[in-house]
C-alpha cells in the first residue's frame, strides 16, 4: 500500500511538470483577460542580470510574456512600462533568491503594477534548469483595479539571456 501511494504521488508530480516541459523555449501557453477581452499569451522571454533599483544588484531575472513577438534586438530596459504598440502582456521580476517581487500587466491603456505576493492573488511556480532555461506556471486570481478587470494564467519556457 505504501509503495502504491508513493508511486501515485510520483506520477502526479511528473504529470504536473509535463505542461511546461512540452512547451518550446521562447513560448508560452495561456491567456490574459482585460475586462471582457482575452488574448493568448504565446511568447516568452527571460532576461538575466537585470538591475534591481532598490539594492543596486544586477542579478534579478525579468520574465516577459506577450501576445505578439517582441522585435529582435529590442532594448528590454523598462519593458515593464513600455510594451510595443498593440502588444499586451505580463512581466514578473524575480530577485536573486528567485522570489517574485513585482508583477506588471500591460493592458493597452497603461500598466497595472503589484508587489502583493502575500495575499495569494498571484501563484508563481518558476524553475531554473541547469542549462539556463526558466520554465513553470504563473497565474493570478481575478483582479479588480479601479474600473478594470484583469486575470492571467500561463505555462512558459524561455532561455535566460
């Protein structure tokens, strides 16, 4: 009986990891809902060595999910506040200890920003592999901000550059 429980738990953990592993690097599978409009989050970028303005350290990771591909060679400094025109998405900043510190949602009319990770609004399950990739799942509960409704959820995978 004990062996059966362990086997079942192992298989459940393995199956939970499959969705992110099946995604190709640079891709995401999920959605972002803004009011009554839902867009597919299909592209993923992970940027290492990002500067933390509070600590001055340069070991943060910026995870970017978008509905359109970002232009090749685009300067990603400040992407959390300035997506290309017509592009929507989510940016999550992870500190050196791999803990999320800020979430930004580009909603077309501006940017929603939050650092509230204690209330349970955001669920982030990132993993950094030995070969320099970041994958996992990020999601939010419904967010009502002023007159907007926002919600997202996506599996992702990207090479950290």
